[in-house]
């Protein structure tokens, strides 16, 4: 007796494909027998773990037989103090992706529309399709968000708008006045998620303060993560800051213990480690300048980025170049799935890792 279980799944889920993460180094070692691999595929922090976090995690090990604090009080308190918001405005997630899914699940139904930009983070269409809502994809403007067109796309069925700033995978950036102007055009009952996963890497003088906008626009939700600049990708912890009523609703659908004890302790600790954060930003700035100069020198078109990655047009199939780079022991990210078939996204690594990538790309593309 057999059954086609795919037909039992929700209609939106039936058409989904699993999220394709960056290839891990262990997988490449198994496939090609290559060692000394450089991974520049997943926008991870190349610094390694903060020393303060290492010590904090060690002190937490004895308590791992206990459940973590389901409300994450200490981390919420630290975030509340840092951003001068109330404790009841903070929602914790298993990475910021968790928050994106929570918002959609809590507020969007199959009769609603969700707006996001072309070339925006691939999780937006995934969560939209999974709940059976209609995705409204607004064409990009210079590889980034066309806010005027996104505002014009709002209908009486629109429930949610996703905006990534800086945007992944293109690295484009929206100024604070652009965001404020956009929010002023969005109806109060339409939620706007401003996904700031790469916020810390944006130039300090241009970051603005999106969290302060919540006072004027209570339909705004700001989500951030500890996976990137704070170096905790493997522990999966993120947060959102919103109107207290929205946070209350998110906490109604949030799974209990969605942040584990080590993640909570690590995030609380690294949030205070300004030296680590600044060192990572400086390393990223230097690497970004280095790779940008390299692409310019070699005549390769690239997208100016405010993240910890840079997207480049390699002038041929990005998937093909990706495969050739794998044989060089360098893992980058092809982004054909985003509609950018001749582009690769390269995470900024250490100076040595960036050099390995440049040498490998030079050989693969026969650059002069």
C-alpha cells in the first residue's frame, strides 16, 4: 500500500524546493578529496568566535541538562538597554530567519499578498509560498529595492512587506530618509519587516536608526541577527524589535525554547564585546576595498555592497565558474536561483582567504 505524501502537503508547500545553503567544507572534502579549503559562500564572520564568548560558553556547559530561559530575559534586557526600547518590544528567534517566518505565520493568510523586491532574500518567497499567500515581486532598481514601485504595489489584499537593508544577495542599501518616506506611504494596517541582518557592516554614518522609526510607524518590525557581524552563525540567534502588541502576537506563535541556552549566553556576551565587533568591521572594510579594486582592475562588473559580501558578474555561467572554483578549493555562492545567472556572491574573508579567491578566479577566468 503506497501513498503520494506530496499530495497531502499544503498547496504552497508542494511547489517549494528546499533552501540551498552554501556548500560546507566537509562536503567538498568528501567529494573532491581537497583540503585547505576556503569557504566564502555563506557570509560568515571570518574572525572566528569572540574570546569572551568562548569563556562564557565554557561556564554554561554545566547547566545544559536544564532547559534554557524560555523568555530569554537576560538577552532581552541587554537588547532593551542597548537600543533604548521596552522589554516587551523584543522577540527572540532561532536566527532572524525564524522571525521572518513568525511574522508571516502570525499575520498572513491565503487571501493576502506579500510584497518584496526582485533579487531580495530568498526566504521571503519561501515563507510566502509556504503559507499559501500571493507573492508580489516588484522589479529591482539598480539591483536593489524600488521603494516607489513597492509602495504603488500595495492593494487592499496586502498584509506584509519585506525589505532587506543591506540587501542580500546584492548588497544594495537604502538611506534612512528613503525608508521613512516609504513608511509614510504604507497603510497603517500593512506590516513592514525591515530585515537588517547586515546592519552592522553598513557605513556608520549612513546606518540611521530604524528602531527609532517604530515610534512614528507602529507597523514597522526591525529584525537583526547575531549570525553575521557578531559571529554566532552556528548558534542561530536573532531578534526583532517592534510595537509591543506585535511582539505579543509573535510570542504567541513562537515555539518555546526556540533559542538554546548556549545561544542566549553567547549573544548576551558578544553584544557587549565592542572590540570584537569593531575588529570584524575593519577587516570587512579592508577586504571589501581589496576585492572591489581587484574586480575593477580585471574589468569585472560588480555591485557596490554594504554587507559582508560582494556580488560580481563573471561574464559567463556563474554555476560553471562556481564548479571550477570548487576544484581550486574555493567555495563561493552561485545565485542563479535569484535570477542572476552570470553572477557569484563572494563573502569577505580574511586577507589570506581573499587572496586565495583572487588567485583561483584569475586562473578559472584566464584573467590578465
